[in-house]
C-alpha cells in the first residue's frame, strides 16, 4: 500500500491498498507527483489523489525496468541486463515519446544527476 503520513504529527493521513499480488516498485517522487512501476507500466499519482490510478502513463514491452528517476520533465528508466550493457531510456513526459537510449553498465540500477 501507499501510506501518506503527516510529517508534523507523524500520523497516517490515508492509505491506498493495491490488489492482492500486486507489487509496485521503483517509486520516485518529483514536484508533487509520485511515479511507480507495476507490471511493466509506469503509473502516476499527485499529492491530492485519493485513489490508485486505473490507467498507466506509459507501458513497456520487453523492458526489465530496474531503475527510474524523473527530472526536467523527463522520465529516465533503466532497462537492465546482467549479461551485457544495460540501457538508459529517456522519455519526454509532455509527449510520452522516447527521446534517447544510452548504453550504460552491466546491471545498472540507479540514475544520478550532477
């Protein structure tokens, strides 16, 4: 589940529960929006959402999403490989189109910005 907590009072504001067997991963928070991966798709929620989203922002076919980040209206997803170079895929969040694919290290899992 996703639990919202008031940092001032340390009390639970709300809790949103996923279906049995659903295992979201790669959560990333940026500027009021939560991004997460579930079953090969990226979902988003805003701070004010009171229910889990029913449709995805993006869906991936044949990608092993192993890392994710958001910056400057771009979504960065690592398509991991443990036998050869992984790929860093960049998507424009305005158009939802892939704008770049960069070869990165074997088993890459994190995206860092300088």
